[in-house]
C-alpha cells in the first residue's frame, strides 16, 4: 500500500482574511471574527475645508471599540476598462487610418501601464482608486442579527458621508474586491485580470482563494517580497511634519504644479485607523498629559527640550478632543511595486520626495510581510497594533489631514480624447459630456503643442463618428485633412472656389435667420445694422426668395436695397458692394457652387 503524497508548504490564501460575501447587504465575513464592508471611491481632484469637515464626520462615527478603518490610495495598473470603452466607441470607424490609429493608441496605453511612457521620464499610466474599508469586531465567528443590523446602519451612514464629501462612492462587491486584489498580487504580462474586463468572483469558492494566479508565488526576504517578477517594498513614516493641513495628501504621489517630482511606480498608500474605547483611551491620555505638563514645569525641561514638544503635542491633541473629536491610533504605510532592478532607485526617490513634504520615511526590514498585509484592503490586524510599533495616537481631525484621498482629475468620463495627468492618471475627455456648453479653449505658449493637441482632438472626434470644421490660419491642419480624405479649402488668387449659400436653401422659414445673419455680416462686419435696417433687409430677402428662389445672389440683394426709398436701407445696399460681382470678394460668392461639404472633415 502506497502512502499518499501530501503538500506540506505554506498556502498563501491563509494570509488573507476574506472568506465570504453577502450580495444583498454588501458585507464581507473575515476569519479574524470581523464583519467588513467597503467602498470604491473616486479621488478628490480639488477640495476645501468643507470636504475636510465631512470626512471628519467619518472619523467621528459611532464605531464600536476595536474597529479598524482603512483609507487607501491605490495606483492600479488596471486601465483595461477605460481602453475597452475607448475601443468600443470606435468599432464602426470606416477610415483605415483612424482604425490603425485606434489600435496603436490602445497598444501604447497598455504598454504605458507597465513601462515608462517615454525614455525621457519614468511616468507610468495608472488608474487612481480610493478604497475605504471598515472591519467591525464580532463576539463570535458568526455574526448575530444585532451585529448585522449595526453593521448595515454604519455602512449606510458611511456611504452618505462619502457622498457628501464628493468622493462618489460605490459599495465594494466581491467581484470588484477580487479584481482589485488580483491587480495588487498578479503582475505578469499573462495575469488573469488582463484578459477580463468585467470583474468576476466565483461565489462557490472562498473569496481569498481567488486572489492569486496559479503561476504566482510569494517569496519573502529581509528586505521585501517578490511576487512573480515584481518586487514589493514597504515603507513606514517615522516622523510626521510638525504641521499638516488638509490638502497635504494631494502631494503624496507627485507635485501637482510642475509634475516633475513624485512617486512614479505603482504604489499603495494606506492610512489604517484603530478605534479603541474612547473613554478608557481619554483617561489614559489625560494621565499622560498631566505627567508631560509636570515634567515641563521642572528643571528637567532645560536639559531635555523634547519634553516641551511632548506637552505641545498633548495640548494640540486635547484641543481637538475637547472639541468633540474621537481619539484613535493611526498608521500610515506605503507599499511600492517595482521591477527588481528598479527597486533601489524607486525606494530612494520615494524617501527623498516624501522628505520634501516633511515626512521621514524609512524602508521596512525583517517585518515586511505583516506590514504589506496590513496595508491591503481588509488586511489590518488588531494583534499587530502593539507589536508593530507603527501606530500613533491622533484625534480624528489630525487623521483626516493624512487621508490619501486626492488624485488627478479623471476627465468627463467618455474616452474620446485620451490625456494623461501629472501623476499618470488616464484622463477621458469629451467636449460633449458637458451639461452647459461644448466650448473649449487651448491656451499655451508658442511651440507648446497647441496645434498638435487640436489635431488629436479632431482625429479622435472623427474616429467616433463626428464631423469637424476648422478655420486654419497657419495651415496646421492641411496634412491631417489630406491624410483623412477631408476637404481643405484655401482662398488664394488661383483658386476657383465659389461659395454660393443661396443654392443650398430648401425651406425659407428654416434658413431665413441664417441667411439674414450672413448678409448682415457682409454689410456690417464691424458694427450692428440696428433693428430697423435688419427688418428691412429681411423683407427684401423674402421678396427675392419668392421671385428668384435659389437663383438669388448678392447683386440682387444690393440692388433691392438701393431701390428702397429710405436712405437708411439704401446704405445697406452700398455697404454690400465688396461682395457683389464687381467687388473684391464677389468672385467667391457668385456662380455655381464648387464646394461639396459632404466630407466629415
């Protein structure tokens, strides 16, 4: 009889706590006697104090003791949904050049999520996501009806707070959660999430069993973690800025003004907040504050200036606690994902850049895996709060200033034009997504690429079935027009162009205002005609239409106005002279139309 072989290695799924998901309540059951829920939010591209006040409400909710609240900013490489929507808008594109342009654009964007977009820099494309997750303690492995009810109430309240804060939250489902975790843990070019656009979770298997692909292993050493071909490093903040206001987190990923500095690789920035019993915590803090005040009052403070700093810290803390804030313990952790050969340089860049913001950030050693797991959604461990020595006591208001909730503007939502933000966010832009008007202005210094951007705007709108008209002063669009089979009209001395608008008329009632406005522009290009002369012109135009139909021209209009008894109306006939057959512009408007505006460009 043979002995069956047994696998004796460590299974990676035991590292993750998520077991099951209830689609009706959007609640997750975890293996550490916790009930959890979460929200996928959009980063704030701008904010003011009102946003901070609303997020402060989130920190001051009636969380039960031992609750763990995480706010994480994830710079995901998953741009597949945006690229797929961009390609879907162009399925019916008939022009071969535009189809090839779409294909190359999609390939360029996908390549930019794994490698620098240009040799001159190290910026990568990233999809910025804010994850807000909460872990509520349970009295037993299975939640009671009372605990389920309380969890749903907190979930609904937190959702409303995030809505009012402008973060556009959606409840985190098992499908979306698995999608996010797979992008965090699977980095190969053949990763399973790259083949699927729609998030999926198999309801017949534990949630945590679906995180890792079959070709990915977790190798841990003293300096970091290797996931397949990707190197993972964790960083912790040893010293915070002496002063930090709401909005500092807008610089966590990069300089929003120049875009020249920042964290260019994929990163996960997580603020984990532990809510102890507020009354017991306040009693403990009060005794510590009294002791700090006693130390400062003696001569010892002359030899240890740090004692005065401690007292000021307690004064600032109690100023917020007396204002009604809740005390909590917070840990700000950073996870950096790089290729192995880029790990050292990326770590040095991150530490240097955050030092410019006032943070002293150190690379973690010998404790990397627990800290990495702590930064993952639902990964915070209550047992690691004391042993990790990473948590700081703060008030809820102080924690709000550290919440990583800022990111680049993501655009209007329709990927007609694809732009890139200063921290690598893919920006979707369509002028027709606006609820007010469709106007846009491109303003930049000479040689900055205004015509290049306008060319891209034209070609992308054409690729989704639009039509474009361009007034080209410097012939910046002649090559584009020729390449796309458009019509380029140049008014030169040798051209035989005739633009006779009257031949295009079909129904006078529909086109009367347009024709009147056009003739008015001919007669009075620098000043208005006035109501009386405009009315007289419209009367003459209608009489000419009834008599001549589409054969009417500027000569007939000028003659009709000159025949009027009122001198004011005769002035209009005189002013139309440059556009008559004998005027300098007349040859452009007399004769049979030579232009066919049937092309899209």
